[in-house]
């Protein structure tokens, strides 16, 4: 499935960029913590009505858990790690306190070398560090069809960079879709027909796992580690 689709590339990047630019033009609303979710179509909410997307569901989850947080949708369909690096600096308005970084799926779909993806993710983390931002880095796993060496190198870049830059780390955006004892073949109930993007039910399960990680991110912002 990795060779037939791109993460929302048929929507084009312009919609995601337009949404981000509209948000940047809006008056700032008071919140305890402001988080930029930097990503591709998985973050942007490809194929879903707005309220079923990742960012709106995460906002609701956090509100239900008593968190006064503003999560900004910085997802751009079709974006690679290079695209994220190119736009991260101007996406970081002064009110941003932290970032969720979810990039790499489109690098995999295009067969981009792991060392290139690593360099781009590291560039994003360096910019975050320069802005004194806390980060939750969400990893991505390569398919086996690129070979064992490619998979090992790509899969390793996320946990290694997380340790190097002291970020919070979650191994996969899809971690919430496979529960203990569940068959991966049953994932169809939680995916859109393309087999890559989650449907609304799938996003809800994803948010149930990512939500506590974002709470940990918020706690770092409010009480920075010594």
C-alpha cells in the first residue's frame, strides 16, 4: 500500500497552508499552553470532516481531561520532512510553547533516504531547541519492501533523535490502533478505504494513546525538567 498512495497529496499542500495562514491571522485566545502540531495529512485530517480530524479530537480529549490548551493544526497534506523543516520557523509564532512533530510518512512513500529524513527531523528539533520549545516526537516505521537496512536506519532515527534532543517520544502515530491481542487484519474498521489514513473511529483510538503523551508535554511546559 505504500507504493500507491501519498499521504493526502491529492488534496495538495495549498489547503493546509491556507488553514495555517488563516490561524496565524486570527486574534490570540488565552490558553495555558499553545501547541503546534507539525505534520502531514495524518495531522491535517485528510478525508475527514473537520471535527473527526486528529487536531479537533485531540483538543476535545484534552478539554475533557481538564487541560486548557490550544492545539494549532500545522498539518499539510503531502508534506515530507523537508517540507516540515522549510516551514517550521515561520509557523512558530511567539505564543507557541511546544510542538508535536509527526512527519516521515511521505518520505517513506517516496523512498527518501533515511539519512536525509534524519537530517530534516534533526533540523526541526534544532529550531525547537533554539526557541526553547518542548517537543513530542512521533515516529514512523518503514515497510519491509525497501530492504532490511533501509528499515533499520529509518526506524532508528526517531528514538535516537528523541534521546539526543531530550524530547518526549512515541514510537508510532498508529500506536493506538492495535490493542493487546488484536489482529492487525481487523484494522479495516478504523481506516479509510485507502488503507493509510484513519477514519474518525481510528483517530479516536489514536488520540486515546497520544493524549496522555501530550499531557506529559504540557507538564514539561508548565514545570520544565531540571
